C-alpha cells in the first residue's frame, strides 16, 4: 500500500512538473503550424487529377498534373517559368514546351477552367508516346515511382550523368539527388520515401509515398495509390492514381 502511494505521488509530481513543458510544447507546435501555414500561402497549390479528353480518349491526368505542378514548384519565378534555371538542367524539348506555356498560376482553381484544362491537355499530349508505361495505349502514364524517376531521366539528363558513381543507387538516394538538383530557391529540400501495402478480404492496397520537406517544414505529399481486387487466379486492377496534396 505504501509503495502504491509513493509511486502515485511521484507520478503526480511528474505531472505537475510537466505542465510548463506541455504548455511550451503546445506553443512550439502552434508556432510550427503557423510557419507551415505561412509557407503554404507562398507556394503553389497542389492539384488533383481529373478526366480530360486527349485526342478522343478520356484519361485521368493525376500523374501528369503531379509532374507539372512539381516543376511549377521548383521553377517558379513570379508566376512564370524561370528559364535561366530550367535551361541548366532541363532538355531543349522541355524548355520549348514551357516557352509556349510559361505561366504559373499559384491557385489550383485556374486548372479547372477552360484555359487550365487546355494546358493540362497539352501537357498530357507532350508526355504521350514516350518510354513510360501507360494505361491507355500511349496515353495516361501509370503512376509509380519507376515512371516518376524515368520522367527526370528523360527530361533532366544532367541530374543522372554521375548518379551511379556518386550515390548508392536506391530509390531514396535517387530522389534526394533529383530534388536537390531541382532546388534553386529554398534553403533546404528533403524527401522521405516509403511504401505501404495492406491486404484486406479480397482487396489489395499499395502506395508509394514521398513526403516533401521545404526549409524544415513538411509541406507536400506525393502518393501513388494502387487498389486492386484479389481474384482466385489473378489480381484485377480497380484504381491507380497519383495524389499531390498538402500534408
């Protein structure tokens, strides 16, 4: 019995002592959230995919728009593409595309307008018929990390010139190299890569996730989500999409 009261007295003292610490931690968390909010307001808004008509083929451009907004994030110069930086790492074909489509709208609303959808169609067309894996003939790139890395291999070859020699060739290291080479304006950019797999009943859910930290704040998440139905003899794909969102 005495031991019981001694233990609980210690707990009470510890809890009393921690009140100041808890208040301090809450304040720090509030400041952090405030910093994150301020950072978000400065940066481009992420955009979710939507169905678009590409040469009489209906596709969902979730992966394509993720790539476009990522380039908008890193090459934004007062709502226009920064060609000085893009030309350092991007190939001529990519530069030519943005010469004709150089505007960057920070808000996501524009990309649901007629002009915004027209830009999305041009971008998806630009990325068609290349060395990606596609969902519909040579349209609608499969959202996965292999195609994500392939995009930068095709359009940012300078990033990969010495990648095998300089870094251990795993996905996390390759992504770190890509993001560091794209970063011209931020104090720091960090990427955390992870995978997720879960089977429940007859469904299989797998994800490839990139958490993007800018100046020490976790701002964006890119997630490639694959939902499939498990049959007796095969796996039937239900949905495979890319999500680019604030975290």
